[in-house]
C-alpha cells in the first residue's frame, strides 16, 4: 500500500473478527428494508502502487474483491499479491462504512483493516485506517477530497494522516475518462511526503475497463517511489 516503513500497525486476530462483525452489523439493519446487492471484480496491473509506492517490488499485480451493499451501508474484502522482500506475499483488506448524501455532496465514512499473510514475526504489518471522504458533481466531472487516519503505522512508527484531493471526468461522446489525485502522507516521527497520479481510463463495455496511469512522489533515493506508468485491466460482475 504505501511505503512499508511508514504505514502499518499490528493487531491481534480478535481485531479482524471485530471489524468483520462490524461489517455484518452494518448491513444487517438496512437489510430488513433494503435488498443486499453483491458485486465482484478481478483485475491485473503492471504494478501495485499505493500512494506512490510499489507494493509488488515493481512487478505485476493480480487482485480481486467481493463487495456487498444495502441502502447506504457497505462492506467488502479485497485481496492482492504483494512483495516486500521479507516473505510477506499477500494483502487482504476488510472494509465497511456508510455513504450518506448531504445535498449535492456524497459522503463516505468508513473503516479499513489491512492484513498481510506470511509476514515476519514481529514486523507489525497490519493496521487500521478510518476514512472520511466527500465528492460533489461539477458538470461532467466529480471533485473529491478525503482524509485517512491511522492510530499507528507500519512498524509502530506512530499515528499517520493521509490527505487527498481528486477529480475525475468522462469525455462526452466517448468511452474515455480522465482522473487524477494529489495526496500528502504525514507520519509522526517519520518522513512526510507528497504523491500524485494522473490516468486515462477506457470502458470496454459495461463490465471491463482498462486504465493507464502515471504515478510519482517527491521522495528521493527509494526505487519503490520513483515515477512510473502503470497499465491495468479490471472485470466487474
């Protein structure tokens, strides 16, 4: 996800159970009055980049997810390969939240748990983040902003906050879209950095999309944070 030494926290398995229970509870109440909708996606990319840092040692990624929603509540699981050069070989994300509407503003308030398989003992690669995001339509475009907070990051390096502004738009009369984001990661006791990305998407029908994206950061001396172009494809069903 982001630079490994800057972002994760260790939590016991009981914490994973707790967030799974939270996700189930969040959907249970609205499910009485709302149908639960389930969707799946699988994809591949030439690199797994999160907040400007490669999570696969600049190698390809294969991922998939299952998402459920009922009314304004949602929950899901996302899985991908990773390569931290320390034995860790997969990431699984659990997430849940709500998406209320405030006039023209769409909100997304949620919690995320990032877990890793085969991580070295004592490496503390798991962590939680809370998220508050908002977006608003602007003609054919959508403008957004988000804040993510972690009480402690990878290696117990301290509390962390990630700020982001983003925008996306479709190109009228075509199957193309443009999107980009500018973010800043701040970690207590560690080096802060800025990251940005800009990409072009193309819809190959209703269920298949491709994306070509430029990523960069202002971090020097780390090959995982160097600028690169990533190509990916995703199938949704």
